[in-house]
C-alpha cells in the first residue's frame, strides 16, 4: 500500500478502468458491485461482476486502498477503457483537503475530515452524501447537488483535485462550450443509443443535470426546445429492463451481453459459411449398456457418466479417422487451416443465453479425465462463471438437443469451426435387430458442416463413423 506525504490528490487517488476481459471486447455490463464507498480493498480482491458479450466475469482490482467512488450503478453498460471505480490509496493521509494551489491552508485539514466521511460512504446510496466530489465527465447524484449548495461556499475548492474542477458541479452547463455536459451514465448511454449529442441538450434537472426526459425531448423531431414536457413519456424505463405492465400486450427486452453476441455470431455464421446438414438414425442400445457399466466402474468413481460422454469420445475417435474435418476456413489468406488438436465445444443453455465453452486438447484425455472435464464445464456454465478464455479456440462442437425431448435439429456452426453435431433424444423404439423387430434405444444425429472445406463424402464418412461407434462401442478400442 502506497504512503503519500505530499498534497497531490492526483497521486493519492487511483482509477480502475474497465478492462478488455475477452478478445477484442468493446463493452461490458456491470452486474453487481461487491464493494461500496468506504470499503477497504486489497490487490487482487474481486470488486464487481460484469457481463461481456461472452460471459459473466469477476474483476479483481490491482491495488490496495479505500473505495472512494463507484462511477456507474449496477445494470450500466460501460465501454472498455472507462473508469469504473476510484480508490484512495492513502486513506490516512488527511492531505486531500489542501488547496489546489501550492499553498497549504491551515484551516482546511481541520474542516475536511468532517466533510470527507460522507464522500466515502454516501455515493448513490444515502442522503448523507453532503460533500460528494464531482466526477470528471459525469454528474453528481441529484440528491447530492442541493446538499453541496447548502455547504459552505469554500467546501468544493479543497476537494477539487480528486477528479475534476469543483466549479462545474452545479453550473457546468453554463461554463462554456468546452465543458462536458452533466448526465448520469444511463442517460449518457440513452443519448448514445439515440444518436443525441449531449452538448445540444437543454438540461432541466437539479444543478443543471441532463435527465432522460431531456434526451427524449431532444430526440423528438418537433419538440427540441420543450424539455420539461416529455417527463410524462413512460418510454424510458423500457430501455432499462424488460418490465411488463399489467395488461400490456407486449414486452420489449434490450438485446445485450451474451444474447447480443449470440445473435451476431449466428447471423454471421449462417450467412458466411455454406451449411450442409446430414442426418443418421442409429441404434444406441449397446452404448446405453456401456454407460450403465461405466457408472459401476471404480475407475469412473467421482465423475458423472452419461451418454454424452460416450458420444464425445466417439466424435474424437471419428476425428482421428477423418482429420480433415477438424479445420477452419481462413478467408483473409484463402487457406484451409487444419488443426492437429481438438478443443471440444459443448453447447450449454444458461439463464444468460447459449454459450459454447470448450474442453482444451480433448483428444489427449482419457475417458475418466474427459468425464471430469465435462462435469466441470457444465457446472461452471450453470453457475454463470464461464470465462471468455474457456469459450475461445473451439474446433468442433456438440449440442445435445435431446435433453429437451426433441428428435434432432439443424445446428448452426459455432463461428470459426467447421462442424457441429446435434444429438437427439434417446428413445425406446421398434427396430429391426438380427432380422426381428425389437424395442431398442434409438437416437438421431445431425451433422452440420462448412461445405467450403468439407465435401459431402468427407462429411458423410465422418457422421457414419460416429454412428458406427455408438452402435458398436467396442470400436472405441479397435479404432482408437
């Protein structure tokens, strides 16, 4: 923890910016804050959970100190690189009240400790935020503005170096064309979504803060100059959350986070790679018997054994026999890139939407280790803790639509992959076995593949090999 001996607030307060927690992500939504102003934090401590376009991720802070300010409330979408939290790295120094000039006023240290305490504990949660510092480029909470006005006139000046010049706290809109308009983060996002320049909006909120109604008024083609009137419009809350009013005939749900990424990825995949889907119905009675036997095997103790495990192993063996399917089309270089490893993706339905984490180097895993990896993958996805790294670099995917009771589907390729196998429900059906109609466990497999690099023959052989292994599981040994 750094000890400060001078009066430089710029050195005393450190800011933590929204990092790129994935590969080229541009924004993330703050799901939950784990700290509040006034809390002590240490290097590596998780301070919040955010949702990116790929997953929910917990963010650790990289330094020690006391939380000074949370820049955005929960539910706000923040661009990568924006400051989300500021930390007082020298909370015991008492030199923050010093005047902005080099002259240390003796009265300031005596007064500021009283005014500083509400700043630490009052941001956005209590009326006691009587001397909350102005954020650079963001508005103070509405309830804090009257309190500041009621304070002694000299109070804003000592705290100015914390993050912004004190004078614009209330009168910023009149401070000149170069002053950034005051608006809360959700209002800024609304303006961005509507294509409104906040510098052109007339503020009506307390202390010159721009409100949602002001932004809507600026967006209305025939009502630019009328700011207070649009307050009767209830359209704004719809942008925050999918709230259905009683008797409403429709609900609008913002598309963001994982759901937005899914939509973009599926559209891109469907209209970039020429999909071909082939189907095969197979008797998996022997596979189901093998699953039952593996559940009793001591070598499989402590791991979950189910049909998906054997299907995954069958797919890995089939890739070994048909390595050309494990490839990707490089459009930029006009090359087919064959992968000599298999990162096996497993499509998982979660409350946030469909995600596809993958098991790295699945081709090298024994059956017990593959079972353990599948169990960890599913548990992590169910808890919403799948990391972006776990979803990057997949080469081929399995989607088990059979768990929903359907026979099969026509899956869309996960972007950057060449094949995806859909597994339908396993049902007891009449089946011709050894010349007689008998009840057998049957399922339907569907394989979608990129026809640019997998032609019909290769795709058919690959799918037929998977089916043959599931019909005769001993081929897991003879073909491996």
